[in-house]
C-alpha cells in the first residue's frame, strides 16, 4: 500500500477517536473537530514520524476491550464518511492541503 494511503487511513483512525468523544455534536462541529485534530497531528509530527505513520490496528498489546473499542470507533468513522459523501468531501478538502504540504516538505511526494 502506498504511503499516502497509509497516512490517510491513520487520519481516519484518529478521527474515530474524535467521533467517540463528540457523539452529541452536529455533523459540522464534528467535521471541524476531526479535521483540526488530523491537521494538528501532521503539523506537529517530524518528517521521520510522518514517514512512519501507519494506520492503527487491533494489536495484541493492551486489553481485548481496548482493541475492540478502537476497532468499533474506526468502523464508525469510516461508516460515517462512506454514508455522507458531502461530509467526506468536506473532510478531505480540509485535511488534504495541510497533509500534502507536510508530505512535500518531508520529501515524501515529488
């Protein structure tokens, strides 16, 4: 899988965490929070960290409950973006520029 795909999937995983903590907010508020969280994650990361970013998956470390919760959150975030094309488009439009710029600065894309 290409690095850019891995970075995007990592962003979705991060968004899942935001989704779970903001269940009572509007879609637009949720979009703002998730996009800002994703952008901040990449802006604060060093180039080495950006190059190493991979999607979080269920790991054998930690309790089974934690792994299950993370998987559920990731599934909810992906489902939300799949079901709402307008929200997905807004999310990608918000995060694509800052993430692509960081990747360019780190020589990860030409």
